[in-house]
C-alpha cells in the first residue's frame, strides 16, 4: 500500500486508535485547564500518527472554540502532507507558502498551514491577521526555526509535536520554550500492539577516529566523506548489503554527496538496481526516482539528508545507516523511514555502519524522554564516546578470508589473557607479540604450498594485526597513536620474516 493509499484510508475511515484518542484527550484536558499562552510539547515516535493526532485536535478545537488555528512546518513536503491530512478530517485549510503573497480570502479559513519563513514574512508585511489565533501547532518542534515566531502568538496555546524532544541546538534547550512534555506510547509498545514493524539491527564495527566534529555538534561532511568513500568502507557496505539485505527494498543514508555517489557507482558496477538522490537533484528527477523506488521491489536508493523527514515509503524493508551521527533525532528519523507496518510487512532490518546503536541504544529500547527534555545537557554529556565504543570492538575474520585458513583449527588469539599471563610470570610484554607472530606465521604456512603464497596470505591479515596491536597497546596503557602505527608496521615486517622461517622449517621437516 502506498502512502497515498494510506492517506485515502485515513480520509475514509477517520478512525483513531485508542492510544491516539487517549493522548488527544490529555492534550485537550491540559488546554482547558491552563488557558492561553501555555506551551505544551507532545512526543510520539515516527509512524505513531502525529499528523493524524494533531489533525483531529484541529478539527475538535475549531468545533469547540471560535478561534483560528495555525499549523507550522519547516519543509514544503510536510506542508502539503499536513494540508491533505487536515482535509481528510474535514478541516478546510489554506497553505501559506512562498507563492502566497496576498491573503484576501483569509476570512474564509479557520486553519492555516504555513512554512516558518513565509509566515514570518507575511506577519512582517501585515498580510495575515492573527488576533484571533487560539492554537498554534508546531510540527517537528525540535527544530529551532520556530522560536522566532513564538513572540507573535503571545495569547495562543502552543502545541509542539515531535518524535524526539531534544533540541537540534544544545544551546537552545526545549525546556526554555515549553513548560511541559506529554509522552505518547514508546516504540516497543507500538510494535507489540501491531502499529509499528519490528526491527532487527545488524551492527558492523567501524573505526571513527578520523572523524571530526563540527560546530553543530555532529560529524563533519568532509571527514565523513573521506572515511566512507574509502574502498574498504565501500566493500564493508557492499558485504553488509549482500549478507543482510540482498533483494530487499533498501534505503541508504550517507553524510556526504561524494560518499553517496561512490555507493551508487559501487553497487551499479555489481549490477544492482540503485539510484542516487541529494538536494541538488531536480524536482522532476526526484519525482521520477521516488516513483521508481516505490514500484521496484528490490530497489536501492542511496541518499544524503533529504529523506529523513517528509518522506514516507512504507514498503522499505532495510535501512542502511552508512554514516555516524551524534544526533539522536537524526538516528530515529533515519530508522523511522523503515518502521511503517503493512499487512505483508511486519519486520524490517537496520544495518548500522556508524556505531550508532552502540552510541544511542537499539531503536526499540525504552527512552526516558522526560529526563532528556528536562536535562538535555546531562544526557548528551553522558553519551558513549567513540573511543569507549571502540574498546568493545572484537575482530571477526570475514567468512571468505576464514576459508583461506581452512587448515587452521584455531585462529583466535586473546591478547589480554596472554598479557596477563606474561606479567604473572614476570616476563616482558613483548613475549605476547612473539606468540602472536608465531601463530600468524603458522596459519599462513599451513594453508599454502609455496613461500610466495604464504607471504601474500600474511598481507590479508592486516585487519587482524591492527586489532591485536590495538588491544596490546591498551594493555601497555598510555601509548601514542604513532607508537601503535609503528608497532603495526614492525609486526608486518617481522611476520614476513617469520613466514619465511616457518616455511624453511616445513621444507626441512618434509625432507627428513
């Protein structure tokens, strides 16, 4: 079922679920008891029906009060969707966008759906009369563009609606603009009751030490492009897709246009059905691409930013987060694009290539939104940082590489345990490296016939070597990055020598 068909279903039935009716009653109860000029925030997960809820609130408000309503959005797509939904609830409304320069017919409407900047301009031009606006609804209220308009509605009840009551700017916390938060049903409850699809998350460890954080508090596009455009990251993405999402309708989120274009080329070369979309794509091309994505069962769409809000394609089966983010809101928005439930779709997959689940927790885990609303600084200060997350990484040899070491029963090596043993026996720490080198060299020789093959195979152990050296230097404590890099290079050189030694021993043993 398409989003349009879902809208039509809402228009025909106008049926509210129990949790929606309950929250609407709670909001009206607050409205009736606190009077005008009260700022209330309402939280409900993406897919829970926030637009349905505030459309019914508008309908009931206009039926009860002799005042007007303004609904504010920050994107043109949301403006159009909101207007359609309101019409489905028999609410006659007028969109105020950049095309609307004059408002001679404003007395014919009791409800206006407006873009923030446009409304600000029309108020400055004195084109819109707002004396009788009793209710202002702010969609996606965590964005701060709405703050500039609040002073224009000093005698109105302000209702902010969001899936994540955490300001997009930590310096402008939401508790400064809203006096209270009402929390709707959590994601896990909406899943259990059949309103959202159940998610399975597959996380692939990614070293993020090269990423830089910009002034907005999130990773910069430049450093993300540099990391995620690398061949090994492209291969990791392709491997994750083929392992967990092959043949499924897949939406890939990236942090930079360059990365998305690399993804497009990588998948296209493999003969996979993929298209790329970013904010430079023309409106006509975007429409064609989204139509193709809707109609193609195994379509892959790689994108940058623009599909996080105002986009609904319920048939999406996999969300790939091919980026890291420090934004809890963005994390939920990206995953929410796959959470719509359909009669034939009760589950979806999340492929995480940015340690995001380790940073924020799984999508369906309970979140204390009241605490985040009241103490956002505390929440953000206590998020797990990348260095801590990476201490829990455990290297696992890819299946295709493991197959090359089929003659080796055990390829694991516990660096920490070996280091503890060495210390307990009053041995130097370097004996750990000697043991590790012995094992790696034996693995290479035992699985090849020629010396050159063994030496080439040793080069494929680069990721395992890097992981072992990371654990080793952590055991030593206070080791510089330069020292670790030197250790890795030195280890690889010594491994080549050790492979040669082991190979000669093997030949001599065969001759004897």
